[in-house]
C-alpha cells in the first residue's frame, strides 16, 4: 500500500512541479496546425480513393 501512495505523490509532483505547460497562444496555434494537416490528409486520401475507385471500375468493366 505504501508503494501506491508513493506513486501518487510522485505523480502529483511530476504533474504540477516538473511539467511545463504550453501557453494558450501556443496551444491554439498547434491545434490550428493539427486541424489544417487533418483536412489536407483527408483531401489527399479522398483523391486517392476516388482515383482507385475509377481505376478498379475501369479494370472490372473490361
């Protein structure tokens, strides 16, 4: 039981005293960057899926 209590104490110290949290502006810019990258990746995957769909349709219609 002592090990468990010690674990929680060390976790608390790590979380609140040793961890550096990003500023609100940095967090917002990172979130925007992730959203933009997600939209770009989704668009690229859509184009690839669309191309393969038409390619496979053309192959199967032969």
